[in-house]
C-alpha cells in the first residue's frame, strides 16, 4: 500500500499501517512484521499471557488470557478474554480498524447484559491489534439448545428473554445495531445472560456514526439462518428491524427447540408465505405470542415492533390460568 506523506491522514484513511505508524513503525515494516495467529507470542504487550482459544467466528478469534500485571498485585481472578482478528482478515489493510470499530461500539454500551470490554492495544512484537473483555463463564444458547433440544420451560424462557431483550433495546436506543444475533452470540453466564460479539455491528446515530466506515460488502459474515429477508437481498443492510427478526427467531427456537421457518432461509419462507402459517411453540406462554409473531414478520414494513416493545411484552405477568 502506498502512502502520501504530503497529505494529512483522515479518519477514513486509518488502517493497520496508520496504527503501526503511531508506534513509530513505517508502513512497509509494519506489513512485514505482522504476525499470524499461528505465530502469536505467548504474552501480548508483556502483560497478557495467552492460555488457549475460547472460540473463533467468521472474523475473530477469542483467547483466554491471564493478566500478569493484575496477578502480581494480588488480583484473585486475573483472567480476561482477548479478541484478535482471524488469520485471514488480519492481513487486510483495514483489519485493525475493523477490530477497533467493534471495540468502540461495545464500549459505548453500558448495560449489565452486554459484554464489558476494557482496553484496546497493539502488541509491539507481533504488531497485532487486540482488545480485552470480561471472561464470561457459562454456556451459549447454542449449547443450551443441544442440552434441551425441545426448548426450555416457560419460566426459564422469561428469565433468559427479558435480560437479553433489555440489552438489545439498550443497544438500539444508543444507536447501535448488532447485526449478527444468533444462539452462539448469546450466553448464559454466572452473572446473568450476556449479548456479545459486535463484530458486524454498526452505529446508526450519535457520535459513533462518525467512526470510519468500512466496506461491509466485503464482510457479509452474518448468519443466513437468522437473517431477515431484506438482509439477504442485494444491497441489504442491517437495521434495528433485522435485529428484532433475528432475536425473534432465537426466542422461538429456545421456546420450542425448532427454528420458526425450519431449514428455509427467510427469503424462501416469505415467497411461500410461511409467516401466515406460524404456530406458537408449545412451551411459549400465549401472552407472549402476539409480540413474538410480529417480530417474525417476513415483511420489514410490517415488522413494526421494537426491541423495547418486545421486551415489555415478555415482562408481562399471567392474568388467570389461561395465560400461564
């Protein structure tokens, strides 16, 4: 990549090379020095000792790490999670910017059911950018569905749904769209449910909407199974309504063990008018069904329920035995 020393760098120009330049490294040397995930040092920034991979997604890899500095000062639980870009994307010139965007968007969210991120840094030795976040102990909803393939009990469903919907409503009210809601990105931890992995998130309003925009067309990494029809179409963009649809699919699935449209993509389900045939899962309290059914509408213009409204619907208490 060539650079123009006579022109000042703009926000939209920030890349891994610009970041490396801030460390006193030239573009050529930064490119040559970047280390692949397979060659990561055992300790990042002389502080975070990597202990193993916790998970990997379409773009990122998460490691368990020990904060050596905090351990030296007597921290009883010095473990954190560290996220880096995956090996394939780490070589892209804007990989660090993509990772920083995720960090900045997540840091902007202040909610007990949204994963907490701490610091963004670049390891001087490997030239790899990363950020630290809380180490969540528990299991994802994907793992829960494997353990309970027919769905969860009604009281358990409400205990899971209400905090996650509150977290999603908070995101939307702060101008952040998650973009990839699915059982694997929702976790039941020792401290309650958590919404995490904002790798595909975007800011729709507020100061973070001024962050440098990446070409998301190159990173259509969202999960088709939970993608709304408008997202699967040419030029489709994430929005609060696509988040509501994805969360609706997740809630339907954990209530009954099955995806609302089976193995069909939402575009095919829309073409076959499957929304008109939807039946509530047996484990779903009937008082939740009208709101959930609206969230699953395959027509974006008719999917008018917000995350906050869906949350409020799941907060309702039964009135008489008929609504258990």
